[in-house]
C-alpha cells in the first residue's frame, strides 16, 4: 500500500502532485472510498461532520471534494456484519482510501475488527490518504494527549510505519511547536510534527516529506536539525 499521510488533506499543489504521482493518474480519473469511522470515536465529531465529509461539502474541498471520478463510503463498523465476500471487492476496486480524522485509537480498533487490517498488505497499488487520525492510525502510537475514545486500552495503533505523527501543528494554541516537542519527548522514537500544508509520503518503506509549510522531525524525543 502507498501512503499519503496528511494533517489537513491535499491543501496545496505539492501535495496534490504527490497524490497524483501515487495514483498514477489524475484525481478526476481515480475512484475513491471515504472512511468516516474515526469521527464516531471523537467527542467533537458527529452526524453533521460525517455528513459534510461524505457529501464533499466545501469544508472538505481538500479531501473528498477534490473531484474524484467516483466517491463511495466505507464504514468500517458495518463490515463485520456484511461479510468479506461483499466488501473486499469494493476495497480492491478503489484507487484510494480516504481515511478521515477523529480518534485514531477508535479507528485502529475498527480497522482490525473489520478485517481491513488483514487485507492492507495485499493492496499494493492502493493509496491510503489520511487526514489527522486517518494518518496517525498508521503509526506505532499516538501519545496519550491524542486519545479521546473512552474505550481505548492504550495509545497504540497499527504500526505500519515506524514513526509517530503530531498533526495540526500551529493550527490552534494547544498544538504549538512547544507542545509538539513535549509530545515527542514522551513518544521517544521517530516522529514528525506537521502542519496543514505538509504531508508524509511513504512507498516501499521510503519516507519523504512533502511540504509548503512547517514541520519538524524528531529522533529519540529530540528535534533533528
């Protein structure tokens, strides 16, 4: 699977170019499934925000509103009762999975519970486009400060990549660089703090930062110059 891990979506020309390079075609020729599941696990999300996402309303112009050839909904909480014989072909037919934010631990739970986690390694040409928690779920852990779901056993997530992500850098006062550095010290391993104009591209284990904004990399809890 190819990964485009963002904080706020495809917000600038550089990230858009990276997305189309991963897809191997224009966005307007690509078929996508949007995954709203993480929103249900976060207290600040709900029916109105999910509606906006799946309806590609103006607030989601950098994600579901990019002009996809087709846009369907993949709700992970429904998959265990539908049966893999139905939903696996939907996923395999998609060029991209657009995985929205919310709570990453809740999303982690349902990626595993739904059976999608087992399918991911076989989706070599599919592009996982994450926003916020949709990106963080691919990391080993997110840090206690980002856990909002009351049912989360800990802050661990899928561990598909070997670094953690602090999203929405400088988007609001609680996400300042100072906060990111404290978070990184707690995480301890490899990590990135990224703003809304930054994405992390991962293909075959090769990591590349794509940015027209501000980001910082950490190793062992310390900034890397």
